[in-house]
């Protein structure tokens, strides 16, 4: 049985953890994992092409993290027409799980954003100005995090979001450039939130270059070794962590069940945790980070 796994991109640590989880489920279930994703997390055309390619080659099931919640609907429909079950993971696709696709395996992204907002509000004692650097239009997972964050911040009337409509773009380089353009705002900001790995790291690089790292309260999303090192140094105050390994593992398990005609849960929540200096060395966080 061949299971195609299509991430949003292949460079971030997040996707490497997803790949490891998918591979371990593949070994456990005795199926082949065909891993292929676009190089850039903004290449919708390439991701659509990859889905179409796997549909044409008649794989047993497809596991997909859609780059865009609308643009990927058509290729997913093509898979359904050929009776190839699709499990959506990480980021939602417009449509209905159990009808338009088999299952959604994801972090509760709105909750993750809410936890980020609550963490930043606590760090700021409920007052100050905040910069939100959004990720990319059309990305459902990060939009939900941004919505959760802004809704949580609204509960602290003493906090104002001074930048709310700027996007980082798909790469660390683009995120650093976008952050550099906001440097005057960042110099007077009390807090910052970025909703994924590349936006968080790009912002960190811009803060370092301007001698602002550690001087402004900073909550990021996702974990990588450089971000965990920054957390230890006090340059980042909290990171909202997903469980990408579990996401890869559960997605493949659901896809294999769907391909075998078994009943699959339409929604699988893979959990979210706020990591801060106080719990970084805890056994729960160490297990989540896989010894990182």
C-alpha cells in the first residue's frame, strides 16, 4: 500500500518531525510512505501539481497539509472522484471532514493562538502595545492562531495591537525583511507575537540585528533548536508548541484505515503546549521535543 504524504514545505524543522512521525506509522503498519512537498511554503501551483501527480499514479491514500484552504479543493475533489481517500493535516481545507475528505488531523490552532495571547498578556501584566506579524494570507492554520491571539488580547483592555495587518511571507528571509520594515514600531513595542516557525525566527533575527532581542516580550509559535536556544537566552519568552511527530503518525494511521474502508474519526486533535523557561526542562516538554 502506497500512502502519499504532502507537506506545505520541506525545509522547516516542523515538517521534518511530521516526516519522522509518518515514517514510524508506515513501518508499524507495513505501508510505503511517499513523501513529497513543495520547496517553498507559498508555491500553491507546485503543491497542486504534486497532488495531481499522486492521484494520477493511483496511490492508496493521500495525506495533505494544504498551502491554501481554497486552492487545494479541486485536486482533493479529483482524488475523491478516483476513490482515493484524503486525510487533511496541520491546516484546514474548506469543506467538511467525513464528506469532502476523510479526516482533519491538526492542532486546535485557535486554542494555540489563544494560549499565545494569554501568555503575552501575562508577561505584560495586561498593559502595553503589541506587534502581531501575521504569516500568509490563505493559510488556515496561521489565520486561526492569529484570530485566537487577537481575541485573547481583547480581554486585556490595557493592551493595544499597534500592528495587525502585516504579513511575514513564507520564508525566514522574507519574515526578517518584513520585521526590519517594522523596526520603528518594534522599538516602542512592549510585546510581539508571530504565528509559525519562519515568522518567529525571521523576527528574532531582525530583533538581534537591532539590539532589541530580550528587550521586548516575545511569544512565538513552533519549535526548532535555534528558537529553543533563544528561549534559554531570554530572547524569546514563550513558544507555543505543536506535536508534529504525532501529527504525521496519526495522519498516516487515519489514511491507512480510510484506504482499508474502516471508520475514521473526522477530527483528531494532536495537542498544543506553551513552553517557557519554567517548564523547558520538564519531562512532558522533553518528551514533546524528542530530546531537543
